[in-house]
């Protein structure tokens, strides 16, 4: 049966069914030491996801999707996101701009075999902060708690950053020319993994709420300042 990779726009030339290769179950999130608020996002964030992906340059699109996706292909990919089945995670800056996102996809026949597929993108100006690794850890703990046996990553062999994340987590990586496939066996869920996910969810929600309130306050202060400027300008004109 042919497998469709739902974490990338459809490209028949790259579609392939993964072969299961056993590996020792790992805890890819166990080494996390940096707390960065990561929020699970839903359907009302389509526009922000689209904006984030469209801002990727040609090379970054090539690394993320396996080919230089056009604007139309990116929009089609975002429109096809199934938020009821898959999970999408985002990192936002203080202005609520999405600076990194991850897609944990459950393609039909892969999900039946206990697979989930991971894809990630990070804005160029925020590289080097470990966001890709942290999103991977966040997606992995979610997958563990939802009974996923194996996390699958399809990446170009030149995407050394993504492959390094997978390798450091203990994944088995197979190279086939310009493409690589990584398979990470996941451990079973425990009370700790469920608690870790609950904590991560709460941190993400609280952080987003604080940033939303701060953005609203900045907007209010800007409006007040505009009113003051208008009043001053009116007084100046009436006095001249």
C-alpha cells in the first residue's frame, strides 16, 4: 500500500512507504534542560502557519519539504492540515509571531503500524537557539502518551541539523542517496511522561496568554498616545 507523507506537500516522486527497523526504545525528551513555551495549536492558526512557511526562503523550503515548495504548494499543504487527527506545535515571540513550528502527522497506514511522522521549520533569524530540538522533544512526548511506537523522519541527507537531532535522540538513520530516513523507537507512557506533557501544555498556554495580554496593552497604549497627539495638535491649531 502506498504511503502519503502528510507532513510535506504531496510529491509523488518522493512518496514511499517506510520499512520498520527495530531500535532500542529511547526517551528523546529526557535530556531537555531549556524551558521554551511551546503551544499546541489548532485550526484557527492556519493563517499564521501559512505566513511562517511562506517566509522560508527557497533553500529552507527545500530542506523542510524535500523539494523547493512553491507558495501554492505551501498553501495547499496548510489547507490540508487535519487538526482533529494530527498535532501542530508552535513557538511564538512576544509579538505573537510564529517563529517555529512542528507537525506530528499520523498518515493512515503508518498510524495503524504505530508510526507518526515529524516535520519542523524554524525562522532563519531564530536559528541556533535549539528550537528544532525542543519541538522534537515536545512532539515525542506527545507521541509517547498517545501510544505511538515509532517516530519517523524523512529528510534530505544534507539536512544535517534535523538528522543530528534524530541521531542524538537515538534514532536509526538510513541514507539512500540524497534522502535519509530516521526511525526512533519510543518507550511506553508513564506517569512522568503524562505529567511532563501536562506541564508543557500549561506553560505554553500561560505564556501565550501573557503575550496576548501584553500585546493588547501595547495596542491600548498606542491608541491613547494617538488620542493625546490628536488633542495636542488640535490645541496647537486652535491657538495659532
